[in-house]
C-alpha cells in the first residue's frame, strides 16, 4: 500500500514539475516540407536532370518517362529541371523580401513603441497607407518605371511586408513596455534604446520568427502570382508561376504541366504554414499550456 502511494506521489510530483513537450506533427511535417523546398533549391545549384534551358524539340509535350521523369513542356524543356530551378526563384524572393520587411518593419515598430506620441502616430498611419498598395499593385507601378524582373518582385513583396512586421512589433513591444522587468530596468537608469536593445527585442524574437515563416509562405504565393502575370521572374529563368501561365492554354492536351508547378507551390506554402503553426506552439508557453 505504501509502495503504491509512493508511486502515485512520485507521478504527481513529476506531473507538477512539468512533462516533456509532446511531439508536434504539424511542426515535423512543416519542417520536412520546408526542408525539401530548401534542399531542392540548393541541389539545383549543382545538379539537375537536364540543363533547364535545353530544348528537346523532338520531345515537346512528352509524357513522363525514364529520360524525362516529369515530361517536357511545349518548348521541350525538362519539367523536373524547370521545377528544381524554379525553387531557387521562390526561395530567393521569399528570403530577401522577408528580410527587407523584417528589418525595416521591426525598426519602425520598435521606434513607434519607444517614442509614442506623434512618432508612433506617423509610423502607424504610414503603415496603413502602405497596406493600400498590395505587392501586385506595387509591382505594376514599379514595372512602369524600372521594367519587370525578379528584383521588382523582391522590392514589391518586401515593401508590402514592412507594415505587417511594424504592426506586430509595435503591438507586442507596447505590451512588453508594461512588464515588471522593464520597470526595473528604468529604475536602474536604463534609457529607452538600451531597454529596447537588451529587453524588448530579445523577447520579440520568437514572435518575429513565427511571423517571418508565415510571410515566407505569402512571399512564395506573391512571387508565383507576379510571374504568372508577367511581372516577376522573366524568361529564360524558370519560375513556378510562369510555368502555370504557360500551361493554362494546354490543359486539355497536357494537364500535368499545370499540376506539377501548382503542387510545388501548394506543398511549399502548406509546409511553411505548418512550420509557422508548430513554431508558434513551441515558442509560446501560454499557448502550449492551453493545448496540452
């Protein structure tokens, strides 16, 4: 009897002390799909089944075979090689655009939270104004001045991401400025910028990492949309969005030409969204406690 009581007491103590976090299928699946995207982009730098620009004129619109695993398009390009190199464009645009949005957005959000008053109001109204110009509209305006290309996609998506990071940074930082550790830092004579650097920004990082993952998925969709409309990555550089655009007139003859790039976009965005959800659950202790 005493042994059973001891075991129950030990179990209760272990439960109270905290159980190890359960495995998160969303995080694992998201990390796997995102890792596959990044691995494909890196692999295409050194190897593809065929040169992506090579045209097999006699094998145009060929079905999947041992020589062309996913077939060829209307110009005789190997579809698998085009998909692999297209992952480079998606990753490049996503990483650089999110970096632009994150750097400028976080700086503006921290400034708004630290200064208050007219500075905060000016930054937030500027963010509202930027929301009126989505990435596609901004790319159209930039194309009129500078022409089309991957740089236009990066700049347009990056600018569209700035107000997202600015808003979430300012909202979270405002809450952090009310915390006891900030009050203690003020009592010790620390200035607003020292507090921002030493206390506010480190506590913001988990939220910013999750938001960056979500914005990465949005950037891939935006890049595909811009390329589909002819505003993004230009020929001969492969792009998933342009592959969809070229395949739309051949749906009756070769439906797989639209299926493969569409599936690549869907799996990449799905994986990044799952990764973001999993990271949010892992990095947010309050949410983890609710879900467990």
